[in-house]
């Protein structure tokens, strides 16, 4: 199971925002326009109290006429309509570009995930990647379209409003401003607490998504072994951890909102008493007093919203950090600067002093860090001539599957080289290499599309008569004729990961996919384990006919597969112990005889057994 996403050091907000600048640069004009009209609307809101001041002072003068009230009302109405129009334009300006940035970041992240090596995906849970691609970027879009713009508008409104308060009465303005001191002090504490809780929450959400995905994919196993209750309990614990973190976030935000709401209100209450005394002593006019509190109310609203806005900004900052954690992962397996080409690959495959060790897991403690660097393969020297079929056998954990994955560069050799036709595979473009080499794994992965699309996934052509002929041939070689009896034939959608099919059916579709690619080198990781011996023999016979010039390296877990190979390589503790024909190795190698004796003699299609629901027979099979 993939480990949880590694924890990272805290990054300053300014640095996180700078990472987003290249993506947001092209929408800056629209954002600036949205900010401009938003600021204009905010300034209008602050100016309205000044109209009230003029109305009140005018009416209190001797000889005031009703026409002054009408004129002021018209001015206020015009200002209100203009403010509403500017607010509408702000949304129009920023919504579309914000969604474009979200889409661009999502596509870029997906592209990077496709380029990252398999070792990266071994370390990361799929739910963590899913939450970064969906939830985090959705939050980032909402912050760009609303939070960031409104935060700047709120700050500007407060600054302009306080400046206007000072023009009305510096005594009252000082009282109101005094509330900002404890708010500023508490803001530093709030930021530290909220950032930590926000990061923990988003990581826990990713882990929870991973748990859901694993449970859905493994639902048959959970049901078959009666472990649904345990899975629910574990999920409940994770969900409770996330709930507790969300409550902690809400508590921090609630306390901060209380502080930024209560202190200005207390300042206004104090200011009211002082203001009445100032008005009574004729130090300010009644209109000025009314304008002061109307302006203070306009300023208090963005102050009260500052908690939510700051929280949204900090959550967006965490989303940016999580996004670029993945984007910063190096693409360690990439095309060479000057790739070589094999015009007509013959399929000669050679391993020259190959060594390989998995990368140390980042989740391990420092004292165990060197455990991941122990070599899995050591000094592998092996050659396959074009058109040869070689079986690779060995006990579990000897490194068979790992060796196969070095051929298409799913993993990179730690030392030595893998060569095709005398050319190091690292000298070939990945697209060319993976056209030359085709792979089928024991643990088959199919996509939620039609049988046709799955089989022709790696084919050079996917439409037209040539593709149809290729499809029929591949299904015939893999003995996957059952595809034609599905409800819609080869156009039947097979469901997520092909779970609507049995294990043996999935293996045959996966084998057909590898065959349809017409490779020069075919790498098979025991893809026939769920087939009966007779079907396996037919598949092997057809493979020899159709792919007579294809070099095949196959991990074998059954004697019947071994016997059909031209030669056999015995892998023992990460080294090649012996190479020869099946008969030769039986005669001279005692470890080979032990390995052969330990191999399965019959297939087991667990999926079919579980689909039938015959758990009693399954218990007997154990």
C-alpha cells in the first residue's frame, strides 16, 4: 500500500505565491481589471456616508429645503446602482480566467504524473494525488476568483475608511484604530495555527480518498474474507481524525472571527459615548457623527470578514504548496538529449552487468534509511537472440518482475545497462523504446472503456480495416474469443479496471493488448497464471506462429510455461544462477529442481470463484 505523502517544511506565503506567478501571469490584466472595478465599488460604499453627512448638516441649518434631501437621495441611488454594476463586472472579469488557470494547472499536473517514474507512484497514495488534482485546485480557483481579490479590496477599504474617519474626528478614529493592535498581535498566532491545521486536514483528506479507492477496488477480497467491518472501523478512525482536524480549523477561525468582530464593536461602543460628548460640546457636527458611524460600519464589515478571507488565503497557500510538491518531483526517467533510433529492430536483448536497488522510502526513519538502497539485482548478465523465448524462474522475491521492468525503463538500472540490438535502452526515446517493447503483467490493469480500446491501446493504428484485423488476430492469439459473446461484443465497456471480468479473462485481454502492439521484444510477467494448461498451450502455440520473430522474456510460475521456452534463466537472490534448457537445468542444478517442484501446477482464477459465491469450495481449495 502506498505510504502517506511526506511532510514538508513550512514555506513562506510570499514564496508560495511566487510559484503561482508563471501560471497566473497571462490572466493578470483581467485580475487587475477585476480588482480595479472592485476597489471602485468599495470606495463608493465608503463615500456614501459623506453624502449622509451633507444631508444631515444641511437639514439642521436654518432655511433648509426639501429639495436638498431629494438631490442627496438621487446621488445615493446613482452611487448604489453604480456600485452594484461594478460588483457584477468584477465577477465577470475574474471568473473565466480563474477557471482557465485551474484547468491549466490540472492538465500540467496530469502531464507531469505521466512522466514521473513508477518509483514515485510506489511512494504516493492515489488519493493524495487525486486530492491535489481536484480539491486543492478547486480551492485555488475560488481563492483567485474571490478570496484574493476581496482580500485586497477589504484591506484597501479599511485603509481608505480609517483615513476618512480621521478627517471626520481624529479622537474617534484613534479609538477605532486602537482595536487593530490586539487584532494584529493575534493574527500572527492564528496564521501559524491555521496553516498547520489546514495542511493536516488536506493531507488527511488525501489519505481518506486513498482508503476509499483501495476499499472499492478490493471489495471482493474484503467480502470474501469477512473483513468489511474491520475496513469500516479503520475508515471510521481516519474519518474521525479528519473531522477532528476540521473542527480544530473551525475553532481557530471562530476565535479569530470573534476577536476581529468583538474588538471593533467595543471600539464603536466606546466611540459612541465619546462622540456624543464631542457633539454636545460642538467639537463635531451631528452630521459628522452620523457619517463617522456609517463609515465605521462600512469599515467593520471587511474587518469582520477578514478571518474567513485570511483562512481562505492560508488554505489556498497550502493547496499551492501541495500542488508543487508533486510538480517539483524530478522526472528521473526521460528521453536522452540526442536519442538514437532503431530503424528495423531485430529484438536482440541483453543485460550487461545490471545492478538495481529501489530508492529509499522517504517515510522511513533516518536510522533505517539505508535499507531501501540494498540491491535487488546484482551483476546480471543475460542475452536473448532475436526470436528466442526465454523463461525466467526463481523463488518469490528473487527479483524476476523487477528485472522485466528494467527493459521498458519503468525503473532505471542502478548500474550496468540493458541493450536492444546492441543499443543501450537509455539512448532511445521513450516513445520508440515502448513501441519496440511490449509488456503484459500478472496483475492486469484494464481501463474503463471498451474491449476494443483496451486491446488496441498500444497499436500503431486504432481505426479502419487494419486495426480490425489486428484486433481479431490479437484476441485469437490470446484465446480471448469470449469478447465477442459480451453484450455489445468487442465494443462492450468492461467497467472500472475490468472488474466485471474474471481474472483469467482480464489476463487474456491484457495479453492481447501486448500482442496487438506488434513489438520486437515481448516482456511477460506470468500473464498466463489464470489459464488452464490446455489454453496456455494454445496461446503459446499461436504466439510462436504470429510472433515468430519476436523476442520473448517471460516470468514463469508454472512448469508448463517453462517447458515451452527455448531456454530458461534461473534467478537466485538477485543474481543469475544458471542458464540453459529446461532439461539441462533439471540435470545439473539442484536449486532449479527445487524451484520447479515448488511451482504451481494448476491455475487459480480467484475472481471466478468469488463471483460464483461458493465460499465453501474456496475454503476447501485453501
